[in-house]
C-alpha cells in the first residue's frame, strides 16, 4: 500500500528514528537466520511464563519476526506511515509512542492470550492509528490501485483485529491481542494527549 495527500504532501524523506528501526529490524532478522530462530526466540521473544527471567522480552520482541513476509509487511507499513508522524512530532516523541504501543501489545496479550509473541506489529498498528488520526482523509492506495481514506482503512483493520481476537482465530498463530493492544495503547495515549506541546 502507499499513500498520497495534498494535506501533508508526499515528499517526506526517511526520518532518523524510522531509518534506525528499519535497519535494526532487518539486522536482527538476518542474525536470527544465522544464529537460529529457536535460540533468538528463546532469549528475546516475549514469553509470559518466563517474563521474570527474561525481563527484556517486552522490548526485544518488537525486533524479532517469524519470517521474511512478517518482517516485510511490518517494515513496509513503518516506511510509509512512520516518517510523517516523526516529522510532525519529533524523534523523541515518535520513539516513545512506538515503544508504548509495543508494550501495550504485550500487556493485552499477557492478559488475554498468554503465548509467545514476536514482531513489531503492535507498534506498527499504533503508528497506523496515529497516522489516520492526524491525516484521516489521506488516501491509502491498497495494492497501489484502490484509494481508501486512512480513517476507513484503519477502522476496518481495527474491527477485523477485534473480531479475530475474540474468535477461534486465536489458534491461527497470529497475536491478535497484541495487535489490539497496540491499537488500544496508541488510542489512549493520543486521546489523553500526553505528548509534549
């Protein structure tokens, strides 16, 4: 998907924090390929039953991915939706928001679906939500063909995530509650307006 809008322009360059996150996620993925997924997941995934002995898991899980497609989808979304937010908020606020959404993902997963979690998806869902709240009418070109306003696309994804989290899809291997937690944490953070003025 891609976006374009006269409201914020399409000329956003790759911003510093987004660039570092992209590089970090790609590097960790290739380290995982070389070292072995079992070792990396055992030490750096979020493990509800082992969180006391792996207290870094709620942070490091955001840089692990289960496969190349998992990584590609998350990084593509970060590449498109992240720079406008970072340019508007600044580096420090953007990374704070990103981490809060990621932590919200593991928190909700821990409460309702206590399984291992890997991936940046919770943080990415939060980023997409923030984008839609800042530029609700920006057209997102799904499959580079169909323009859909950001607010409708994110609303649709939120409903699908909620339904998937509360249905039998829990056994699909997808951390739907983590996605939902990222959305919820992002929404509460933005609505509470804790961002610096």
